[in-house]
C-alpha cells in the first residue's frame, strides 16, 4: 500500500514543480517593458531646443487640422484597399473598395493609400495599444486580448482629452475597456462574438452619419468588426467577406460625400481630416496574431478636403507605382504603425505621448497641408521662399520636437527601468541625437531665424537636418525592436533549473519503480538496455533538438509525422520478421501518410477555397475543390463517421464487463453522437438534408451536448467513489473506466472541432488500436528495464502531436480556432469561452491521448494474452504515465532552453514565445490529467489489496 501511495502522489509533486518552474521562468521571460507613469504636458516644450507655437496655449506645434475622423476597419488586408495591379494575381476580394481608389488616384485629390506595417503580435489589443501610445507591443499583453485592461501609460487619446478635444467613439467595445473615462460620447458593442457579422457594423453606421452633421466633437472614432469576423468564420475568399467589403464601400462613399459637402470655407468640415485604416491584416483563412506579411500588412487611407499639398522631396517619398490596364500610374506609400500616434498628434497640435518612439510621417503629415507659416519664428518676409521650403521648415521643427521627445523618453526609461538599455546602446543613440542637435543649433536654427537673407542655402540645410533626425529616430526604433523586453536572467535560470530537477525526479521515480518490482517481474540477468529503448531515446532527442531552429518549429507537425513514420517502419520490419500483424503495421503507416497530408493543409495558413473553410476546416476538400461530389462528401462524410463512432460504442458496451452506472455513462455518449449528427445535418449546405432537419433547435444542441458531458463526468465520479462491483477485477475495471471517461469527453471535443472532429476521432482510434496491437506483438518477458516497450509510448506521444497539427492548430495565437468558443453561444463570457477554446485546442492532442493510455497497459488483457497479475499491471501503467510525462517534460524543457538562447532573436515574439506558451500550457494540462488518471485508474487495485489483507488476517 505504501509503495502504491507513493507512486500515486509523486505525480502531484511533479505538477507542483512544473507549475513553480513555469511561473518563475515566465516572470523572468515574459516581462512587459516598464510602463512609465509620466505624461507629456504642453509646458514641456519650453525645455526643448525647438520652436514652439505662440498661437495656442503651450501647444507643441501649430495644429494642421481641426477635426479628425478615424474609421477603423478591423483586419483590413492591404490587398483589400490597394488596386489589384499591385499584386501578381487578381483575387475575388480585390478592388471591392473602389471609392478609396477613386479618391486616392483622382487628379487634384488630397488623398493617399498607405501600406501600414504593424509590429507583431497582431492581436487587436496589441495593435490598438500600439496605435494610441506610439510604443511597441509587449508579448505578455496577448493574454489580455479577451479582457483588455485600461491603458495607464501616456497615449494619444489621453492627450486629446487633456488638451480639450472632444472625442466620440462607436463600435468595438475594446476602446471602452482601454479608455474607460475618455469619451464624451460612446456607443460600444460586444466584440468577441465572431459569428455575428452585423451587430457592431450596423451600430456604427446608425450613429456615424448623424454624428457627421454635429459639431459636438473634435475626434470621431468608428471601429467596424465585420471583416474580422467574416474572416474568422468564412475566410477571405468567401461571399460574406465580399459582401462586407461592398457594404463598407457604400458606407465610405457616403461618409466622403457628407464630409465633402460641408468642406467649403466656413463649413463644418472645412478642415477635417479623414483616416480609414486597419489595425492589422489577416491570413486567407481569417487568422491573425502572428508576424507573417499577410498579418502585419494593413492599410491607411488618408484624405484632406483642402487643396493638394506641395510635392515633398523625393528623399521623403516612399511611393511605389504601377500602371493599370489603361496605362495610368497608380501610387501607394508605406508607413509604420509605430508612427501613427505621433503623426496624428502633430496634425492636431497636441503634445506627443510621452512613451512614443515613432516618427512623424512626412507623407501623412503633408496631406494636412494648409497654413505652413510657422509661429514663433520672427520672419519679416517669406515671399522669397517656395512652398516646399515653407513645408520643410515646418516639418523640420516638428521633427525637432519629435526627436527631443523620444530622447527624453529614452533617458527617463533608462534611468527608471531595472535593466534598461546597455551603456553602449545609449552612447550610440546619444551620439546620433547630439549630432542632430549640434547641426540644428549651429546651422539650421540660425538659417531659419535669418531665412530671408540666406534663402539659397535653406533647402539643402533643411534636407540635411531631416536626415540627421531620421537617423536618430531610426536608431531608436531599431534598438527598441531588438532589445525592448527586459529579461530577468536570474528568474529564468531558476525556472530552467527547476525544470531540469523535475526531469531528474521523474527519472528517479521510474528507477525506483523498477527497483521495487524488477526482481519479481522481469527476467534476471538482462542487460536492461533494449533496441526499442535506444531508438525511443533518439526519437525524443531528435524532436527536442529540432526546437532550437526556428525553421523546424515552423514545420513541427511535419517533423513529428516524419518521426512517427520512422517508428512505424521499425514496427513494420518487426512485423515482417515475425510474420504477424502485417495488416496493422501497414494500416498504421497509411494512417500516418494521411495525417501528413492533413498537417500540410493545417499548417498552411492559406486555404485553397472558401469551400475548404466552410467545412470548419474540413480537410477532406483539399483534393479537388468545387466539384459537387466533394461537397456531398464533406457534408455526409463527417455525419457517417460520427454514426460509425456510435456503432463502435454500442458494440463495446454490449460486452458483459459493462454494467451498472458505467453502462449508462457510455450510453449517454451515443445520444450525444446522434445529436451531433442532427446538428451537422441541420447546418448542412445540402438543401435536402437541411430541409429534412428544418425546425430542429440546432442552437440548443451544442449546449445539450455540453450538459450531457458534464453530467457524465459527475456520474463517473459517483461510480468511481461508490460503485463497488466486486465482479470486476482490476484489468476489467481499467478497461471500463477508460472507455467511460473517453466517451464522456469525446462528444464535446468532436463538436468543438467542427466537422473534422469525427474523422479525427476515428484517426485517433485507428492509430491507438494499431499501436496497442503492435505492442502486444512484442515479447513481454524482455530483458528491458521497463515493464513495457518505450517505443510504444514515444509513438503514442507523437500521434498526439500529429493530431494537434492535423486539426488545423499550430503554436501561434492565430492558430487558435476562436469560432469554436462560440459554438452553442452568442454572448461572450470570459471563463466559459476560455474553457471551450482550451478543450478545442488540446482535446485531441492532450485530453484524449492521456486518458486513453491505459489501453496500452491493458493490451495483454484486450487481446487475450497471458497476464502477470495485479502488481505487474499497476507497475506497467505507472511507468507508462511516468514515461509519457518524462517525454512531454523533456520537450518543454528544451523549448525553455531554446527561448532562453533565442531571447534576442528577431522572431522571439512572433515564433519562440508563442511556442513556449503553447508548450507549457500543454505540459501543465498533461500533468493535471496524469494526476487525475492516477486517482481514476488505481482505486480498483487498492480495493483488491484491501480484500487480500483482510483474507490474510483471517
């Protein structure tokens, strides 16, 4: 009893050790940058070496525009806005916003299209925070995307309010969460129901157009979400997406018309500036969060209703031009989203956010052209200056303020932060700023004060000064991107060390179990080292070491499938040599080939067709899209698969070993499978099938399945605690409990996974059956140090990894299927949606494989072979769980080593950090499941032991 108690509770010790290690390491690795509690004030400009405006009270620079309209179209890709001539192939979703192209390329228009480059991670919270603060995003805030905290550092919205600007907002309620007390008027709408394409957009339109006729605001923000939601549910190449873009085009056409009609001198919008922009892009299957070009490239359309600005110097022009089919030149420019906050602040004449490190973009700033004469310069005559020189001298002074503000922030940050920047980096930045300021003080400023006397030398001097400021600001942004996050190496070291100690503890636990039972269970005189053990070790080592390369992390699913195929070839060789179970070996290899294809599809962020996406994402259509036969297969195939699962379960519970509560638990799963088939049929795109099931309460079916599953788990707990059926010995109890717990979990996991769920469940059953069957082929009286074949555990683990990627997931936040969190629900509740999303993400890769591991331990009983008795079965199951946990913990430890080494890598936040988060969450979940399994699968044995002790005493 004592030995078994120790083996049961050691798993809880490992769980605590892993949680401690992960928390400590995360505290050191995923630190946010230090958010300084300082704000810019109008009076601060007196400390700068630059000219300040005298027309307004403590204004940093003279306002260029009076009113600003910001229309945010969430997840707008660059190719939604830019003409199709900029791309190699025209797609169905291109050129659906013709009003923006018409205004941008019309002769004499003050409008321009920009390619806006965002910094990853490209979640909405990160982007809104970066757009308003002018700072770079920090990875730790990704976790807050479902519950955005209020922004406490200085930002563009705060400066608007502090300087008397009236701000109104409508649309995405994330703005209210970020800025809870900043808006004079607001109309927020819930943003996380991705299945709702219209509520937020219709609400924006309802309030937007009346507001355009009112004068009670200075800045208007309207945040539309339809395109983002359409992408998540249907993908880019879909009719709902095209319909949304066409709706936006009509809306924007009307907005421009309303603004233009009131832009005459003295009109309400005489000096109004319009910005139509995205916060990030999206992949073709509607995901975002990562750092791919599709995700970071969005667009900004800027339009002034005044006369076109003077052409800026070619050195400041980032235009890229193409000829359309009519031979007309069309040009777009580029801008970093980092520059948005400071540029808009300069347009409105408000102080720049204290922590902004962006640069006032010359092209966007030039669109606000109007009065370029600079207050504060005692110029007596500017008639001999060109409009270009007037613009340049104004822009140089704005850059002067911009550079001074950034330098002030860097100095305060380095003094206030625990670590800050290195002295070498600070020296490099300081030298660049000193060089710019010396040129300003000794040359440029003097020229500006006496510009009418030295006009012939003014233009080259202004251009040279701009180059100095650009160099300084570029150095700061590059430094921040490469070294922004503060890493606490001491905490990281403690966390990594604890993980290594946990591996040692698991190894000692396995060795202790071996020492306790080897003498009585294994043949004496064995070497203790088998080919399977060595081969399994190298398989795990190869996969773990692959995490040290970013390329192999991107192809992790392919690596896992390759290693699994390699192990299956070894099994095939053994099967051929022993002349048995050849069918299972070949079937397993064929299954891996199919999984390899699905991983290829799942890892590809580009879905071939919208039909592919409508299957959520049913990969069976990846062969020949568009043919009606495949449509029927995609709709009928999953339904037939779930019916087959119900039939297999019926056959299983028909066995005599099922009885009492265990039988009712399993029978409830059959009901859930039927409900899933009805639900999918009611949502089918096949008219006949949908009509046949019309009237079914399909909206309630998922909730019924969740309720049945929860009831099954509660009934399982009751049966485990109180059902003392003495007719079942440990081995039969093990099978019954395993089938029951898997049947309780499987319907929820299947329905959350979409129509691919039943097919993946069949793949898991077939794969598990082949592994168990091939394991039973091996000689159980081997001289190995384990009571099982370590290669089988490695295969079980690799199969679980393959299923993670085969279901369309990958280790990035854009690999999460957010739509699964809303199956059966329309409203957003954080805890509920987080639980559903976790089950969808880790159901097939962690929950089911870990709970199904006893099948591998009971292979001798399942296939009618000789058994060694209770002690052997308990030892075998315990060692299997220890080995499975050791493999998982080893790969996660190597991931931690990887992110420690690569913490300054360019892709640390776009690739290595998401990989770390997914792996540690998976490890904790695996540890929790192993702990629960130790409670669920050992109770029957303890009862047997109690009986044995009682008999001995008698």
